[in-house]
């Protein structure tokens, strides 16, 4: 289960890196379109050299960011390949990084974890095993008659052979071994397992409740950020482009609009990735996938 959780985490980290590359590539394409327009205006004597050079500097920054993201993708891809068979090649991954789960109830998930986690259930089965062992050892002090029955053939003399049934009863008396040692040992094992169960219960409760709180905070931050942004991104770019073309703002304000839009997309992606990572961590401590 730990390996499966780590595999899912590596998958979504690579998926997030791909999305970051897509945002930077889209931003680079927009900046290159602006540079093309500025070069045409500069040749026609309607634009300034400063605007073109400043926009080209912005493109250089985007290229550097894109190279860093591509390096990050290679690292994330190598982490994913560590869980796959040898000679496996992964060019890209496809999936949905958005989490459909809303705020969760920590108390219900704690109870769910108690029934789903195999380490907790294994300790419970061991405790029940030692209880049965102790009961069996305690019965050693009670005499248990043993009845033997069979068919016997015997020489009764005068060259005669007689056949008949035989029944024997034996009652062992436990004078020395009354099971005290076994009972004490199994009782000690029960106390040890009970203590481990108590510690494990506290750890599970603390881990689940803490992870649920972190998950709910991230979900609320995602919903709040999405609501505040709404559809203002494309509208912001359109207004800035029209204002620049009409001479109401300079190139710095135009580039700032592009940068703000890109940063908002990246911030939203970071929040979505944080929510997904919190979900995977929560499923790890619960012991099963949520939403199933």
C-alpha cells in the first residue's frame, strides 16, 4: 500500500509538471506573437525599440523557466519509472489533477481507517489468537478423561484364541504442569498487543484528523481562489491588448497582464496539486482510496 501510494504521488507530480510546461509554452507563444507585432510596427516606424527589447527580455525569462520545468519533468519521470518494469518508456502521462472531493469528516474517516488498515486488523487478530491460546492453556489444570476402545485378540489357554472388544479409561492428573507458565506468557502477550493497539489507535487518529484538516484547508483555498479569479484571466489579457494597441498603456503594463495571468494559472495548478497530494496522503493513512 505504501508503494502504491508513492506510485500515485509520482504520477500526479509528473502530471503537474506537464501542466506547468503547457502554461509556460502557451505564455511563450503569446509573447512571441507580441514580439512579431512589435517588430512589424518598428519597421513601419510606429513602435519603439525599447518595447521590442523589453518584450524579448520577457521571452528570454520564459525560455529559462520552460527549461527548468522540463528538467523538473525529467526528474519526476525518473521517479515514476522507478515503480515500473525495466525498459519501460514514459513520454507523457494523461490524467485529471483536479480533486472532486469536498471537505471531509475526520471522525468518520478515523472509524473507516480502523476497519481498513491491515496493520490495525492484524494486531486485532493477534490479540484474539493469544486470548484463545490462554484459554486453551488454562484448561490444562482440568483433568480430561481419555477413553480408548478397540478389538483385542488373546490366548486364553488350552490352545484357544479369544476375540473381544476392549474399553479403557485413563484420567491424567496435572500435578506439576497446570498451564501456569503458558497462561502467564499468553497473558503478557495480550497486554503487549493491547498496548500496541492503543498506541496504533492514537497514531491513526492523530494522522487521519491532521491530514483531514490539511485537506479541508486546501480544498477551501482552492474553491476561494477559483471563485475570486473566475473568468477574469482571458478578459484581463483582452483588455490589456486593446489598451496597448490604442496607446492607453505601455508595454510594461501589457507584459504585466500576461505575467499576472500566467502566475494565476500556475498558482491554481499548485493549489490543485496540493489538494491532490493531501488526498493521496489521507488515503495512505486511512488505508484505502476515498470516493469508492
